[in-house]
C-alpha cells in the first residue's frame, strides 16, 4: 500500500473518531441539559406545592379565627335576603329598632363600654362567658344594676367542648345560668350560640340544642348587622361605625354584633361615635327582652 493511501486512511480514521467524539459530547451535553431542566422543573413544582400548602393553611387559619370568634357576617346576610318582612320599605316612615349586643365579656374593656353606655343613657345586651375573678363578677353586677340585658353565651367558650355532644351543650348552658344566678340573682332567659346558630363546628344537630333551650323557656338571638370586629384589629373604629350604619337603616329590627373581649379595644373606642351616629339617625336604641322580635340564622321549625 502506498504511503499516500496509508495517510488518507489514517486521516479518515481520525476524522471518524472526531465525529464520534463530537456526537458523544453532544449526547452528554444534551443529557446534562435535560437533567438540569428537569431539576429546575421539579424545584419549581416543589416551590409551587409549598406555596399552595402555605396559602391553604393561612386560609384555614383565617376561617378558624372567624369561627372561634363568631359566625361570618355572610350567614346573617343570607338570612336577611330571604326574610323580607324585616325590611323597611321606602317612605314607610318606620323607625328602626337597634339592639347593641356584646359577646364574650366581661373583659378589660367592659368598664369603658359601660361608662360610654351610661354617658349616653343607652341600654345594651351582654352575652357573657364565665370569669371567676371578683372584678369580672362586679362588672356583671353593674351591667344588671344599670338596666342592661344579660344573656348566656357560654361557660367555657371552648367550641370543642360545648358542641362535642348534646349533653356537653346542656351542661355548658346549665353551668353558665347557675353562674350568673349566683351573681345577679336570676337565671337569664336570653341566649346566643357561640359562633351563632348557623355555626359549622357543632358535632350535634343544632336543632337538638334549640329544643333544649325551648325546654328552658330560653330565646336565642343571632344578629343581622355585624360591626366586623370578630377579626382582631381588622377595622379602625371609624370603619366599625361605618359597617354598622350602612346596614341598620335597612331593617325594622337590627341586632348588632359587637364584642367585649380583652383584644377588642377598638370596639370600645368606636362606641361613642357609633351611639352618636345612631342617635343622629333617630333610631330606637333598646336592650333585648323576651318581647324583642327574633333574629335567628337557624330556626327550629
């Protein structure tokens, strides 16, 4: 074989090796790029899942917070939309009756609330929970002595206990009535379900609970106007007033949901402005009694 032919064969062999090497390198690079892209996609998917779980958790926490304080205002709105008998018709000249109600007291804000009510000569309704300290008992006595209506909210105020069974519900009601009787000398006949009668946390049929209240000649009241103070620090005092005033003018009977708890200082701050706005609107400000028209989210019949 001539030297030229040998050289050509050697050159062809080298070229083939180079082509094979380039193909091999290309395949390795392609595989490496594919792995990197896949890793990036997997990391992105993991981040998205984590974010979705975090969002779901935050939503769940918000829903729990709302439930633990009160049933969301949307429940009341649905009830109002179907009950047109309570709507004030245009040019009817009817004067709204407004009932200010405070849940969860007594608290560190109760004295301020009572002072404001006394200043404006307004009577309200307090749905109370059990507090064993003497200061709280003195505040409850003051509520009664100053002509405010006293109602039962809960002895423990722990939803998991109250609604675990019908017997637990009965025990909570009975314990709170006895507690209040020892302070004010009588067993109240007014009741507000923790979370409202339309709450979503009860493990028992709420109508069984209603039947038990009926057996005690107790009347339960929900609300059809919410101040929005169920979520702590959700609104300024001015916004709380606006939330109430935009709705009370609609109804013949407005039961207003407010809270008297240690973390509801904004509610106490808003109360003077709220009362002044209500008085300027010429509504009747009244305490709930056995004769007050019922406002209920869930009815037994």
